[in-house]
C-alpha cells in the first residue's frame, strides 16, 4: 500500500498600498517556510476564501481609519502616492462563504500612543464568524508613518512570528 504523507502548506494573503504590509507578509512567509510549504499572494490574486486549500491561512492588511481599508481610504492612499489597490481584505472577506481552517491575522499600524483599532483584530473577528479557527492572537507590526518605513526589528519579528505559527499546525 502506498501511504503518502500529507505535506503541510500555508498561504499568506495580504493587502498593501505602500509595500510595508507586503514586506511583513514576505517575512512571515519566510519564517513559515522553515517548516511548511508556503505561498504568498496579493489580495488581488487570492482565491476566494472557500477555495483556499492550505492547512494554514495567514491574512495581513494595513490599518486604515482604525480597521480594514475601505474604497475611500484606499483611494486616499493612492492619491498620496500609494499603490492603486482596487479591492482589499474587507471585500474579500465580505464575499467569503464558510471557512473551516486554521487562520492567523496581522496588520501594519502606525506606532502612535493611544491610536485605537487594528485591521488584524477586525479581520480575525470576521474570520471567526465565518467559522475559521484562530491559531494566534492578531499581531501588529509597526510603521513609523502611514507611508512607512517599518520600524527597526519588525521584519525580523515577522519572520519569527511566521516560524512560531508553523509550529502550531
């Protein structure tokens, strides 16, 4: 009898206007790759949530106006020099059906005292409502300003977080 081991896989889906969230997504994926096969995709190329076949889904987004981006906040970012992101994590989750898989969420957020709200917590709540199993608390990675850059040590921290996520599978 041919018994094949199931290869564990992860998919990192991200939204990024300034490149900071993309950088974090790639660092998280590098950490995951130390333990599992991992793919990274921009939200515009992501399959519908119910079509994701990975053993772990990691979703990352920038924090806009205290939560997930909206068309108006993405347009504002684009008008200031950010990428033209036509649809974001919010819309991807709005279009999603039921989800029964392990997930983790992260965001990039301006390091400013008492600035409320994070995209990762909003995404985690929505994913839980869709039936996903959160395997880690939402994680925040800090940027200096809206445009960035990431603060010193955040790329390394994202890599370590990815490696730690892989051990939870």
